[in-house]
C-alpha cells in the first residue's frame, strides 16, 4: 500500500473559509482518492480501502 499522506485545500467564498483534505492510496491496481473533512478522512481511510479492495 502506498499513501500520499494527503493534502489540505482551503476554499474561500465571501468571508467563509472551508478546509478539505484529499488523500490518495494505491494498493496494487486499486487507486482510492478520498476528499472531505480532515478528521473524517483520517478516521475512515483504512476502512474505505478495506471495502474497496474486498470488492475486487
């Protein structure tokens, strides 16, 4: 398994800023890209990869 560690993206609209994390993980021929709240991406990345690789 190879992980990018992720990147943090900040979007600004008007006076509001939103932070989003994007992480990419490669496991064999499966490439998984997850985006969302930084804490939720960190919490669910392993579980999501397990589901994606089990479905093959």
